[in-house]
């Protein structure tokens, strides 16, 4: 019993220390990042304003952590937040709401090949010309997220499967750089991505049934 009590005390003490070391900027960024992914999984267009705020704060957060690619990625996210809102509301036929669609194997092959080439290229450039931390892992999560975010703006069902993989490697990246709250956020993201895939797949199947009637 004393050993269990001590282990529990140490656990909460570690959480307290981590929380004390967490900046307000990270808390804001994580809060709106979580709001974005939950709303996106529910196909709610308010996900994009939440994304705009979350990514705006993340630009400075990642720059301070020497994650240069991640910082640059969030500048791209700002633009995608505006584009995504417009696409979801007006990107369908004749300016209608956009509906969920899916990709074939050829499109996935091209996408994965592009991610591989971009990761190797930018990883090498960062490792030889900058002091970026974990340049290849940083490059992989960045370029994967760039393409997958565009998939979200176009409501491509398969984006959620991509996010599960990206989030896993992002956890490793953030733990290495001491961004513990962000690492925890991406653990949650994995579960939400699974929910998002199931929810979007159900919506996609319902649309197919409606189209056939």
C-alpha cells in the first residue's frame, strides 16, 4: 500500500511539474487544436475558425522549440483554415455544401510517393544547413500533414487513416522536444481520428444510398 501511494504521489507530482512548465501559448494552441479536430470529426464547419486560432499560436510555439518545419507548417494551416471553410460551404456542385468522397489506390500511391520524396529532400536540406531538431521526422510529419490537411478541406474520407499515422510519429517528435501537452493532445487525436473515420464513412455510405435512390 505505501509503495502504491508513493507511486501515485510521484505520478501527480510529475503532472504538476509538467503543467507548471507549460506555457500559456501552448495551452491556447492545444485547446483550439482539440476543438478543431473534434468539430472536423463531426463535419462541423466551425472547425476551421478553431483551426485558425490554434495554428496562429502554434507558429510561435514551434519556432521557440526549434521545430522549423512544424512552425512553417502552421503558416500553411492558417491559409488552409480559410480555404477549408470556403470549400466545405461552397465547394460542392453549383456552390453547394461539399460532400465526402474517397480516393482510389492510384491516388494513394502518388500521394505516398510524393510524401517520401519531399521528406527525404527537406530532411537532408535541414540536416545540412540548419540546426533543426530531428529534421527527417520533422519533415515527414510536416509534409504528410500538408497533403492530408488539403484532403480534409476536400472532405476526402481517407484523410483520417493518414492522420492516425501522422499523429503517432508526431507524439514521438513532441516528447523529444519537451512539448508534453502537445504530445498528450496527439494521443487524443489518434482516438478522435478513429471516430472521425467511422463518422465520415457512415456519412459517405448514407450519401451513396441517397444518390442511388
